[in-house]
C-alpha cells in the first residue's frame, strides 16, 4: 500500500472520451488516456486491503492488482508490467474491452467509487509497448512436441502463446481470412482497433507460433490428419450459432443477425470488399435492435456511425434496477442497469417487450408488432414468468432489424462430427476435468465449451488448458 490515505484524499477520475458528435463520425477508439501523473495518484487509491477481492474474486485471471497499483504509484512501470503479464497474455486487450469484474469487486466499491483498475492496466501495457519492454520471449527449450490449435480467438491465442513459450511447436488454424476470432470480427473497432491484435500477433510469430488462416478444419483439412501430425489438438472454435427469433414475417429482407452485421462492418473498416447486394447499412434507416445485451449495444454504436435515422433497442426482460438489490451484494457482479458508451450516443431503450411478428412491404421488413409484458415471480417455481399485458400491443417502424439475442451453442460442424465429439447439456463440446474431449489428445476450451462469455474468461481458460496440455505432453508441470 503506497499511500495510506490515498482512498480518502483522492477521488476516482475517469479517462476522457471524444464528444459524441465527433466520435460517431468514425469507427476508431475514442477514449483519451489520462496522463501518467494522474494515474500515479489513481493507483494510490488502492488500499491493498488484505483480502484483495479484485484479484481473488473479481478477476478470472487472478491479476495481481494491488501489487501493480503499488508499482505504478512508485513509478516502477516496468515491474508493474511484469506483474501484469504474469497472469494475463493480452492486458492491452482486456484493458480496453473487459467489463472490469475487478472494479465491481474492489473493496472501495462497497461504499464509494472503485479504483480505476482497468484504465491503469491499459496504460501499463501501452507504456510497455511504447518503451519497447514487450519483446518476444522465445522458449529456451524444445520439447519436440507439436500442438495444433483450431480457432484463433482469445482462448486459442492465449493457449498458443503459453505453449510456444513452454517449448512446444504450435500451429493455429483459423477458418476466417484473418486471425483473432471475435476480437477481429465481432468486437467493433471503436472498442478495439485491430492494430492492437496485429501488434501482439507479431510478437507471437517471433516466438514461433505459426498462423494458418483460411483453413476450415474438418472441411479443408481432416482433423484425423491433424491427429497424425500433432501430439495434441486444442479446439477453441467459439460459440457461433445465433439464437433466432422464429416469429411470423422473419423471412423478410432487412432482418439480420447481429454478428453478420458487426463482422461485416469490421471487414469494411479493414478494406475488405463486400458485394454491394450483401451490404447491411443503417444509413437513414429506422433500426430496431432486438436484445438488450452488449452485442446489441455494439449494433447501436455501429448503426449510429453508419448514420441511422433512429435506433430503438428492445429487450424481453424487465429494466434492471439502478442499484444493487439485497440478493446481489458486493463483491458479486452487480446486475444493474448499464448505459454503455453506445447507448450514450443516442437510442431509445425499451424493456419487457415481446416481438410477436414482423410486417413487410415488397418483401422487405417495415415494422415489428410488439406487446408489453408483465413479469412476476411464479410462486410454485420461484422463477420469473411473463404474461402479455392485454391491450398493450404496439407497432415499431423498422427498415433494418438486428437480432442480438445471443447464441444457442457451438457449431456442430464437420470438425466435431468427424471426431465424434460428445456434447454437453447446452450443445457445446463436452470435456473432462482435464479439459480433454472424448477423443484422446483432443482438448477443447473457451466459448465452444462454456458458451458465450468474456474475453477475460477465454484468456484464463486458454492459459489453463495450455498448462494441462503441457502436462499431457511432458507428464510434468
Ligand atoms: C459482438 C460481440 C462483442 C463482444 N464484446 C466483448 C467485449 O467487449 N468484452 C468481452 O470481454 N467480451 C466480449 N465478447 C465476448 C468475447 O468476444 C468472446 O467470449 C470470446 O471472443 C470467446 O473467445 P474464444 O476464443 O472462445 O472464441 P472466438 O473468439 O469466437 O474464436 C473462435 C474462432 O474459431 C474459428 N473457428 C471455428 N470453427 C473453426 C474451424 N472448423 N476451423 C478453423 N477455425 C474455426 C472461428 O472462425 C473463430 O475465429 C463479445 C462477443 C460478441 C459476439
């Protein structure tokens, strides 16, 4: 603890953001970093509170938060970076897009603003890159073992980096034309610019990781070929089957899955050419986003930048409370109303709304028929149940509808079929306590096992599976 009264004397200060009117004119990041002097003060708000819930309960990676806060306050940035990298392969990514579970679990958050953990993390990492402290760390040993990783999202990438540093030869296969998974083709550029990924990939290549994009394993090459040529396989293929909304009128043009929309905009930003007839654009349109989660918020930010006329987000569930309820105490993740930067850019938000059907004109969607819901606890099951409020039907004008209602399960692709992999209750890949599937030497990790989650969880799971695969390959930790 570097300043005993830091948490009393110093107030939390947020990094700046470009004005809405400016930032919606481009797809780049818009947060303005705080100066180092301010960060040194902000780090001093950390109380080093004995049982650091931020690290032990909040952060899935177990980031050593009080330790690196202390180092930042003392000006030992390089040591702070080492501590950060001890638990997290990609802090410049989590420092940008993590919802910061750590901040909700910070002891200060019991009755005041938490420590600015996420932004300090970002700045430690960015300083590390600027100063040239982040260098390739090639292994000093060679195990002569080969690992194939299928899927290049954060789970596959963190596993790849850990394993290559452990002395194994690692090849990452990716069916898209570029590496990065949802970091590349899901998360919008205004939250995560793609040069951030490329910079880390260059480090990984220098460490020996081989990237093979444009290879759909199970279609372009057989997984059995991989089994013969590699000592272990890790499947990290994500969860990609979107949950649909099967109501009358779904077949109309102008109704798209959020992921088709978001990934297309990322491709356009990257200069990839999209056939004119396939372009999904919100310019001058009445946009309705179905689904009140983070993917829906990303659609709002994207539609705003494309020049939508009006954006409405509708959600089936009721509006969350603005403060924690008694059954959702600190240090758990607060289930409260969140207003993302995309919401702040302008949109209407409606809760407890059920979409009954889509109506169209000339085969193109023109409106949604909706009804308001009443949510009540079912006394028999204790679960929340909804009923439609009689007479509350209404119409919502829409030229573009984006379905952001989550994912049902991982794709039951030829890869899974050819390996005859068992599935868990959610339809994702079933693994044992060591992360191995029913096929010997074939492991699985990330969203394709656990379902849609967070980048920080994917990184943590990638690191954990790397340890298990290393044990499998060498029979020692
Ligand atoms: C729109 C959106 C925004 C999000 N924003 C955030 C955020 O701000 N913060 C956050 O923490 N989390 C966010 N998430 C969640 C986060 O991105 C995911 O939880 C995380 O990327 C999962 O990592 P993964 O490595 O398991 O899978 P993915 O990132 O999904 O990567 C899987 C990869 O496997 C590839 N693949 C699949 N099958 C094959 C095959 N047969 N052969 C070769 N390659 C294959 C896919 O093409 C894909 O590139 C967001 C998710 C979405 C959809």
